[in-house]
C-alpha cells in the first residue's frame, strides 16, 4: 500500500480502522478531514476505492457536466430499490446512488447539513452501509435540493443493481469505473442473471487500454481461471474463411512451430497441418533416433523448407515424452527471445482408450488449432489484436472422456506443490483446470517463459511405460495455463464452427440428462443438492479412497494394473448418489 501511495505523493494519509469493512467509513473520514481545513477554498472531491477500477473516462468530462448542470453529486450508478425484493418495501428512495467513484461538488460540501450528516454516520458491513448510509444520504440530497448526476438516464437500464447486472451497458455509456465484484461473482450467478462482462472488457481494451490491463491484472492475480473464463466468456468460435485474406505479415514476426514426432511416420500429417499456417514459420522437431532425424529432415526439405527454417533434434530420453521434448530440448530456442508466438504439435496417440475415441481426441486438437488456412489466419489475427492473449487452446475434450468436473484426476496436489515451488502464485481451479489437454496449443513465448527457465531434469519424469497421473508430465500439462496466468496473460479456448456444433450437441444432452434427475431446474439449487451429497459419510469415504488410490499409483506406478480392478469395485460401491 505504501508503495502505491508513494506514486501519487499524497498530502495526507488517514487511518480509519472501520474502512477495512466499510468503504463509506473511509469516505466519511476523508470528507470530514477536508471539512476541517478552515480557510481553504472548496473544490470538488473525488471519492473512490480499491473495490473498483477507474477512471475509465476523463474526470474533466464529469466535472464539466457537474458545472453545466449544477449537480451536487456525480455518482457512477445506482441501486433501483423498487426492483429489488430485498429493499422494495423498506421506504428507501427509488434510486440510491453508489459512491464507488463519486464527485462531491464544492457547494454541497460547504453546507453545515452535509458535514452533520457524515459526522453522524457510522460504518458497518455492506448492507448496513447501504441501509444506514447510502439510503439516508439519497434522502438527504433530495430533501435539501441537491441533484444527482449519473452518466446515463435512469430509464436506460432495467435491473435493480446495474453495476453488476448491466456492467456492459454502464461501461459503454460512460460509467467512470468497473466494480471488481463483477469478476468474483459465482459464475452461476452470472448465468442466472445473464451478466455480460466480456463486452465491457472488449470496449475497455479498445478505448481505455490502461484500465483494461489493470482489470486483467486483477483477474490474473485473484480469480480462479475457469471462473474468470466463464464470467468473461473466454471462448471463441473462429470462422474458417479468413477475414483479411490478403494479409501475409503479422506484427509478432516469424512463428516457431514445435513438433514432437516420436512416431516419424506422422511427420507427413503434421507437416501437412503446418501448411495451414499463413505466416512465416520455422519448424523445430524432436524425434527418437538419428535415423528418424534423417527421415524427417529429408521429408521437410522435399516439402520446400530451407535448411535454416528447420531444426530437427534427437531427444536424450523419451521420459516425459512431448513435455520434456519441448521444455528441455528446445529450452534454448525460447530463451533466445527470437520468437514471440509459437505452436506446439505432436504425433498424438492415446493407447489407453479405444481407437475411435483416440481419433476423436486427435481430431478435436488438430481441427481447433490448425484446421484450415483461413481458420489459422483468423487465429493469428486474434493473437495480434489482443497482446494479452498468452495461451490459445481447444476447449476441454469431453466426447469419449470423463473429464468434465474431474480432469485434475490425481494431479491436483502435485500441481499445487510444484506451483508453490515455482512461485506461481495464482489460485488454482478446484474441479477442472484450464489446461491444454492433449498438450497441443498456441502460446506467446513470454507467457510460458517460466516453464522453459525452470531447470527440469529427464530423471524427474516417469520411466516408460509408466506415463501416469501425478507424474511430472501430467502435472506440467495442467500447470501451463496457470503459468500464463501468473505472467499476466489470458487463456482463450477456440473452436471451429463444426467442432462447436458437435461439442455443444453432446454437451447439452449430457447436461439435460443429468439435470433431469434433480427436482429443481434452477442451477444454483441443483449445485446445492449435488454438493450436499459430497458431504455425506459415504461421499467422504469415497473421496478418501479415491485420493489414496492416486497417491499409491504415483508412488508405485506399476501397482496400477493390480489396483485398478479393486478401485473400480470401490467406485461402484461408494460413489455418492443423489436422492431428492
């Protein structure tokens, strides 16, 4: 706090203990402090706090509007009490101004009644401040003839609390601040209230880049990524036809394409996919042997790549597979700072599932990353237009896989431990991480720089063939997104229209079927019922056994073949059910 204040060289720093829980108590202390300055000419006072981000419009515009209208108070937004069942019959004014970024006019401050009002106020919690502070203050302003100036007309918004429910309209229509509470609201509340945060952020990125970056910094530091991505709609369906087809250069320069071709025959398919990249690119390929290296090199040269555009290397070990091949073998390339944007691909095989499900997974990854030249063209445009995009991934695979709500599997604790060791100090998601499942993704090299700077060692990875949950490779897969978040970058999920249609059809059916077993159609009530089932004795025993199983196979990977049948039996016996 002291360093932040030093930037502004404050004339006075006031200590108000109640301000820890009451923003209005801090406002009161500041207003009364100014009122004591005898002989000083009265000037407008701006009051704001750390619970909002602003200003996102010039303060001079607000002051000019106050001068032209003679208003005593400028307030950023209001609470419509008649539209809120909690306040409808309490005798409060129909519209109560919030003072989150308020300007108190000089004439208003000069009255004895104004000082007496704030001397009598005592701060409390949010609702105490609202009912005993903001409500009476609105009464005071009306009864003493002081007009309130808002950035838009009262009839332009329809909800009881537009600072949250209509944040997109407020920001676009001149509201000077963005309430940070809109970031931390439960995504289910965003859903049932149809809150639209992304248009507000998009508007700020275009017109107020400094404020936008401050908003993203706040989200990266304090909000679990899946919650932020849900609240801010960090999903994009990109057209497959280029929106700027004549474009051939992007401001980030040459793209680095990292390919792990452990199965050398797949270089044909992988190189074909890379041809969908319309930007200049260099290929960096890892493989298992010198013979493979020569085969791959010859194939790429036959395709027309020059020798200075390809770099094929033989990995020291296959421990860690595509993860170690990238973070160890090509560490020097990323740390050279020669490339700003990169793509990770590999010869994806998923032998633990059926061939058809494995093919679905591979298609999901390749189509949504490099599906067509026009699609990639639009993806690169997105990276160029939004420099805070650090990682671009396909959404989590769920067709054929039980990942929804469970894709940490047995990796949460080791990921938390590794994040702490690497000082990646961001909140991890509780149920499902935002991760490049399948480890293919576009990334900004600065966003993942820490993953390359960290001194990984080959022997830290599981020995083949024990590529199991809880091992370093699976942990790294889930840490990648949080590394980007810790560096101050967003993670965006992208899809082709065809993939979005297929995934939505399957996802909607699964949710319809699950929700039909519950007595309520309200998602908040459904979540409550399901969470209560986890708190039962049976639910707790199930979780204990599930976590113990994960710890055992992490410590002794070979035990999985004997323990898996037993684990399946326990799952059928103990998995908590839901009764209504």
